[in-house]
C-alpha cells in the first residue's frame, strides 16, 4: 500500500503517527528519483496477514509536480492500494502538529 502526500511534512507526520521508523531514499530504489523519501512499515490485517506499506511525498508542491510524481511512482512501484493524504483535510493545531 502507498500513502502518497503532497508535502514532505505531511508524509513525515503520517509516518510518525503510524510508527514507521525505517526510512530510505528514492536513490535506493531502481528508477526512482533521489528526491523522494520513503518511510516503510506494515499493518496487521484481520485475517492475520501483513500489508506492507510505504509513505512518501511529491518532490515539489503543485498539482503538476504531484501528478508527474504520482504517475511515475505508481507506474514503477505498482502498489495494490493507494491513499492520497493530507491536501484537503490538513490543518495546523496550536501545537504545530498536522492533524
């Protein structure tokens, strides 16, 4: 599963919330630009199996960049599920955390 965010701060906050500590650079993945960062983790499903997951973000802000990066990442990495998170519902609370 891929959780794809528009901004690095959103991806980092989501990865932290999910407890994903392992982090790799896009340069460690064939055909992926070094400007990407991936946080790796997994979820235990009801049937007991594990669903591997990564959280990443677009290299730059803007709909054109997001579209290009999402297209490239989804084509190369071919995730089974994709979640686009952080753009519409994000806001900052008084403590500076993205909700």
